[in-house]
C-alpha cells in the first residue's frame, strides 16, 4: 500500500511512471493460492490515501477468487498438454 505516491522514496523509477498517469495512491496485492504464487494485482487511484482498510479487505477477497480462477485455468491447460495427443482430439469437432 502506498497511500501518498508523492511521499514515496522507494522505487523511484516506478513512482515516476505512476505519477505521469496522475496516480496518487496505490494498492498492490499478491495473486497467490496454497499451491503457487501467480503474480500481483495492482490498482491505483488519482486520489491520495484512497484505500481504506475495509477496501483493502474487500480487494483481498476478490483477488483471492481471481487467483483461484487463474490457477484452475493453468491446471486445465497443463492437463490438456500432458495428454498423449496434447489435448487435440478433445478440441476437434465430432
């Protein structure tokens, strides 16, 4: 969480880019499941200190659901690729 981008001293190159878009606060949450780390979810606001504790809790719940959906699709894709035919016969019309 970066409540006030203009006061942030870490990540100077990234902050410079963020400020060019008028972003004044930032919330970053991990996209993770019990099995893997998938990536990050980042949202910004043109308002400083835009993310309350309640908003972050809600975003965390949403991000957890998104991570599960992404992991499910990654697993389906891996399962298709692991089949001897590479999943091609299932995709062909009958």
